[in-house]
C-alpha cells in the first residue's frame, strides 16, 4: 500500500503514522498534501484504455462465419458479373445486410461491457472530511492522499483505505466489497495475524459506508492501491469470455470454410473431367456453377436467424424481469450446469430480522422477515396469548427500541430503514406487537445516552418515564456475555428475582444454542435509577441491571429462493453459495434453502488459499458452500469450475462480485440491490432480484438452445442436400442422360436456381423453426457440458442422412423429367431441371418438420407452430410462381409443369419426411431395447429375497 508499507493492520497506529510522516491530531500540512498529490496522483480508479469505435466495429468481422459470408458475397458478385450484371445481386445484398446488422449489434454490446471499470470510477465519493493544518475540512475525494487523517461519521462514505486511529461505536457496511451482510464493528487494536479484508477490523476501505458511530483513520492507500482498486484491476484484466454457443458457431464456420473449398474444388474438377468442356465460355460456366455451389454450401441465414431467435428470447425474458445485455448469453444460461450465487442480497433479503425472543418464561418465534412489519409472535406453532411470556416479550422489545438510534419508515409501499440494520430489526419486531410502539413513544423520552463502543460492546440510554414523575430508567442492550456480567436480577412473570450462577450459565448456554443456528444474539436489560436523574451519564450506571432476555437475529433467506433452488437442482444444475460471511452463518442459510452441506462440501477462503489450481478444481466437484471468500477467491472458484468442463452462471450484487461476473460464462447481477459495477460487468440483470427469475431464464435458454439445434439441423441438412445433388449429378451425368442434352456443361441445377433455393429456404422457414415451442421435457434434461457439441455425432449422422435422401429424390425427379437416363423420361433438359429444382425446394420444406426433433416424430405437435406453416406456405407459393409465371421462367430457366409433374415432385419430396420418420422409429426401438436390457441386468444383479 502506498507509503504505509504492506499490511498496516498488523502494525500499531503510531508506527503507521510514523511511516506515513503525518500527525494523528493535526494531519498533513496543506503544502505537503499538494506535494503528495502531485507525486502519487489523484485518488481515482484508473480508466481503461479506450478502444476506437472503428476498431471495435472491425473486430466484429473477425468471426470465421462472418469471413465465410464475406467470401460468399464475393462469390455471388462474381456469379452476377459472369451472368451479365443484369438486375440487382439480391443474394450479395442480403448477405451484406446480415453482416452489417450483426457487426453493429456486436459493437453496441461490446461498448456496454467495457463500461464496467468506468462504473467503478463513478462510485468514488464526492467529498471527504480530513484534518489538515490542525483543522477539519471538506475536500474533494480525488484530493485525498496517503497520510491524510479522515474524520468518519455516521452516513459518511469512506474515501480511501485507512488505518483506524480511534473509534467510538464505529460500524462500517462492507457488503459491497466483502459480501459481509452485517455492518462490521471496527476496533483500532492491532491485528497481529494475517487477515482477509473482512477480518481487518482496524481498517476502513474505499467505497464502503459508515453505518453508525464515529472515528478517525489515517489514509494508507488511495486510487488503484486500495482494495477497491484491486477489484478494478481484476475486472480490467478479466476478459469477457465467449459463450459456448459463440465458440461452437465459430468452429462450425471454420469447418464449413474448409468444407466449402474442398467441395467446390471436387465438384468443379468432376465436372471438368466428365463434361465436354472445350471453350473458355464452358470453363467460365463450370466455375460459375462451382461459385454458386460454394454460396449454397454456406448457411448465410445462420447469423441472422441466430440473432433474431436470441433477440426474441431476450424480449420474452424481459417480460419475466430478466434483462439480457448479450444475446448469446440467453443460450448460455440455459446450458449452465453450475450456478454460483452470492448469499447476501441474492439468496437472502439483506434485511436483518429478529427471529427468536428468549425470556425467563420461554422462547418465542417471531414470524415474518425483512423490514415489512408483517408477522406475529408464536409459541409451539400457535399465536402467543396474554400471559407472563407475552409481558416479558413486550418489555424486552420495548426496551430494545428505547436503546436504539435507528428509524423505520414506509415510502410508496416499501419499508426502509435509517441507521444500523440490527437496531432496525428491534423496531420491526416491536411493530408486530399491537400497540407496543405507540405505548413506548407516549411513555418514554430519552434524556441521556452512553454510546456503543467496541471496548464496552454495550449501548445505554436514559429514559424519562412519563408514568413515574421524576423517574429515570437505564435501558441497555449489547453482547450477552458482557451484559450478563452487569446483571444481578432477572424479570420473571412480572417480578424481579435474583440472577444466580446457575441461571446465568443457563442463559449463556441458550446464547451458544442460538449461535449454532447462525443467529446473532443480543441481550437487553434495564434498571430504575435511584434518585431519578441525579446519577452521572457514564458507564458507572451500567450495573445491577435487571435482565429482560435475548433476541436471535439473522439476515433471512428469500422465501422464493428455496423453491427456485429445488427446481434448479431438478433441472440438473448444482447451486454453489459463495459468500464473505462466517461459515456458520453460510451453513445455516444453505440448510434453510435446501442446499445440502457436509464438511466435505464446504470450503473457506483459507482452504482455497492452501489449494493449487488443480487441487481446487478437484475440491470444487463436491462443494456447495464457500465462505469467507475474497474477490480473488471467487475468480479462482469460477476458473476451477470452468476448467472442469462446467458451464458456470455467477450471480452477485456487490463491487466484490464484478470480476467473477465478468469471468463466468454468464454473469447475473441484481437489478434492485446491485451496484452499478455489478450491473455493468454482468451479462444479465434481474430486475426483481429474484433468484427464481434465474430458473425461468434457464427454461427460456434451454428452449432457445433446442431451437438453435433445430434450425442448424435444417440449414445444414438442406445445404448438404444441394451439394450432394450437384456432386452426384456430375458423377452420374452419363447415366442420368445429362450428357445427351447437347450442353457442354450439363449440370442438374443452374447457378441462379441454386442461389434461389438458398435464399428461399434459408430465411423464413429457418426463422420459423427458431421460434418453435420448447420440448415438453426441456427442464428434465441434464445441462450440456462444455465439451458437448451443439452438433454432436448423432446429429451429424441425421444431417447427412437427410441430405443424401434429398439429393437422391432430386436426381430421381431430374431423371423422370429428362429423356433417356435410368428411368427413361421424355422431357428436355429444361423440363428435367425444373422438376429437380422444384423437388429440391419442396424436399427442404418437408425437412422443416423433420428438423423439429431428432427423436420425436414430425407428426407430434404438428400444428403448434403456426409461423412455420406460414413460412412453408410462403416459400411454396414463391416456388410455384418461379415455375409457372413466364417472366420468371426466363429469369430462372424454368418451364411450367403440369398437374402430374407437380404430384411427382411433391411425392418425391415427401420421401425426405418418411425416410427420417423411419430412422427415428428404428432409433426409438433400439433405445427401448437397450433400456430393457439394462433393466434386466439390474434385476439380475439385485439380491433375491431369502438369499445370502
């Protein structure tokens, strides 16, 4: 740390002051502060290097599939020029528009992602109170330098990392940095051992806030040298990971690029070898066919359909209160196998709540959670009625609210607090007892106070009792072990009885029992002051107190989180809680939420530090809770899970979560309680901070992934059908009668026809498939692992099978329409090509229904997708127009077909559907037989009744 050496928390305050060359009373001289500012720079987080917009835009073109589409544009333009440059090169224009739209979309998304570090800078406090030249003054936070003495008061934001010099009841809210749910009590005492940030109780950190009390601290680090700076540095170094879908599409693009070159070369070579090519015109015609085939082999509709399908998914998720920043993140969340979730504010409400009240007459459950005063007092599952126990509870809660500086208000239907959350919990619990708050306010008036300090661990107020003229009561709350030592009596059933050693031990045992339930305990006591207000208002009056009882306080789990976790687990995902809180608290919350915890399934920050990367990767396979962790630990956890092949979703709301949100496959930030940093670093924001919304988003993501596989199956099988048609047509030209047509380059389809097929079927039908309803069992499937391919070997087999059948029926249609050949048709080349052309288009339209599932029959839920039927009808109508209208006949070298020819084309095209149905039927039978054999083997291995 700048100027203070490392680990200032391990040195006493005098030593830190000496190292920094400053005075704890008078602070720095103004001139020295200016000199240090010039030397170390302003107290700001470094801005990320700005990448010019034009470079970001060009970077979008580096995707292999985009490069392939650029080549397709060149090929299309070449074909258009070779044909005489007539009309508009629609294919090239459409592909160019697709590329531009994708580039602009990617540019905007990347610009948003790069605002994360800028958001960190905006979190800096505007001013700070410092001592300079012996005077307290306000300065702009960027002007604070190492050696400045900060003056801290309730409500102040901390401007820099600083070593405490003095503290009076100082509690600092550090949840945004460390994940600690409760404000941390600060103590200037030296910490001799190594400590995580959350355990450095003699330090205050930049970006945190004073919840209560006051103090002074000497600045030890500013700007990027602070703990906040470490987070910003981690965030800057953490690269935005490409999603599994993006990586898969890029891989497909590279594979297609190689395949296109090879296929085009093979087909062109085959035609050149088999056809009677003699002139330059013939060579150009062959090359034109090869170029057209190359364009046909590239699924140029893929990026557009992918973007539209994801965008529609984003709109649906927005209606579910999930805001997605990166389109590809939608699919990633559906593939998530592990959800790493922050505890405070994500699984819990970040609202301290009194859960249990224990008095001499018994233990009372306080229902309700959070700051909304809805709930009641219950004993044994029934409402607490009038009697001694209720009287004791009323006295305890009323006294706890008297020794209290917090305030509870209702604003626009929401309940908010001012002050310490633990003190606010007393106000909420009191409001659940009818009339108690009003009675307290009417009867008592504060006339003195002894504030909470870390040394005393007590807070006391002096209250004038309106029912006892001149009477003053001492009301104290604080740590049970400290307060009990000052109690000599206990209130029991309206009487005050002596507090003996046995009863004192019993109360302390209750404290331990509540602590085992991860409840923070506070005790409350009182006594009337002899002589009214004549006693001094100091800690000498905190004696001979009357013990009223204990309260157990916790930050409660969100009620909807348990059901959401159960559904996530049922969907095959593992939920891992990651928190900066104490392990005991983490285990309690995990158990309440249904996250199974055993000794072997929990890691602490210290455990993580002892493990190397491989050891952590192995350990994380069984872990469900990580406690007392830092931002660096979170990054290592995410890295270990991803190295083990998991697809990781990370949720969080604080500054400390930002690097992990950026590093995960998908980062999910809380929209209500989340910091701006977390929202900027994340891929998705939950507008309602509801963990259950994540599960709804998972369902949406899985449905989208299923649709991506569907339209990939359709696009690739259709394109393979076109390629195989051209290849087999060139190889079998003699048998099909193509060589007898008199054309030097006789091919099954012309370049314009190939481009038309591609344009017709790669757009509307593919898009319609992309919005198919999700499968019924989408949430009962296991998540796909990182190593799983979008297109697995079984899917490639199905794609190749459909493509082969498509090519065969197209060539059969050609043979039936062309004189000679294997089947002895009677038409000319124009007739044969028109039938082949039409059959291939219709076969691809039948393939739309095949592609909806590689297992389920196409006839299942046949009419659930009306958009698909509309797309098929539109494409079929356009094909009829191309075949039957004279002016389009000239453009595409087609000839009108008769009714019989249309029936032949339709019948042949439908073979694609029935062939795939037969394959699915056989595969279902094989799976059933394998399942039956597996069941028989399990039965055979099971021990028989009465056996050994």
